[in-house]
């Protein structure tokens, strides 16, 4: 990564940012050159191959889309870092979107679960998507939501995945579907499970997305102004903080791609070698 000559930074800030940016560039470059080529088609007999043959590819299709979404935001971040100048707030907004895609992808590509559980998580991804879609002018959508949820229920039942429903006030089982195999995880739960700093990272990044004052004007940098009733607070990007959070997200995305290779039946070191050749 070339030095950002047009941005004044301390040596510590410059080193932290260049480390994170170089790591990001390496992962994105290798992903663009090697991922699709080496996993499509997957190795015969691999977990992805068997899922494809059984028409149970939902989780892998969803994970692939999440990888694309994460890299679209991460690539935009890299373009800004390479050319500058650094914006005050926008990089965190991009990083928040990438981080959500990355943690959801990890949940789907978890190496420690079997394929029925993976399919259940994919059905939960689709259920959450349907519920969010239904919030957009629900009065115009007719029976789309219940019809599609019933389809998911049928797919779960066919594959032996428990259909979880809500509990009513009297303790009985209700009609509303709340998950397949497990209750649909919230964004906070996924950040907590898979990303270092967990829910703290989620709240911090979300603060930027929603333009909350507690992150936009941090009190730790406040200085007294000439007027005793006013404090001056810098709003420029804290480069070291940003580089640290970026590194966390890129590390998890890097691991996700490695998991994808393993599930496609490739040796565990293929992704490491690919990055070396990028």
C-alpha cells in the first residue's frame, strides 16, 4: 500500500493503518483470483458437493452472497485507504455493513455443525429475510410471507429439522415460526459469537451507522474552549481505533474463505498458498 502522503498521521497511526490495509488488500486480491475457480465445482464427495447433489445448497448459496456483499464494502474501504483522504465517519459505516455479512457468513460456514443444522441456519437466514421484506408496505404483499414461511416449514420437516414456534402468554405453543433447529440469531448474538469485542463492536459500529452523538463526538478528546460553557471535541477519524476494528473484520472474513475451501473438500492450506500467490 503506498503511503497516504496527503493525510497527516503519526508514525503509530500510519503503521496501524498500513498493516490493516495491506492485510485487506492481500485477502481481497487472493479471493478475486482464486476462490470461485477452486471451489466451483467442489471436490466430489465433499460436504458442499453432497449438499449440491441433495438439492440442499441453501446455506452455501447464502454464504456465497454474503462473501460478495462483505467484499464489496471492504473493497470500497480499500479504495479510500489507497487514495485518501480519510473521511470522518463513512469508513465505519462501510465496515459495519461488511462486519454483519461476515458474522452471518461464519454462522453458515461453521465447521463444527452437520449439514441438517447448516440447512436449518440457512432456513433461518431466509426466514429473517422474509420478515424484513414484509416490513416494506406489508399491506401490498398479500399472503407472500405466510406462503413462503410455510414452504420453509415443509423443507425443514422433510429434512428432519425441528420447527420452533413462539410461546404464548399461557405457556402453550403458538403459531408463529421463530426458527428452524434454533431460534433466529440477532445481529448482536452473531457479533458476540464470532467477532472479537463482540457486542461492543456491534454497538460501536452501529453508532456510526445511525449517527449517534456518543461516537461522533467522543468525550475523551474534549478540550475546554474560551467560553467555559463550551467544550471543543475533535471529530476526525481515530486511525488506530479504526485500523484495529478493520483488522478484526478482515481476519474473520479471511477465516470464512478458508472454511469455504475446507467444506469444498480442499486441503486446509490451499487458501494460505493462494494468498501467497496473489
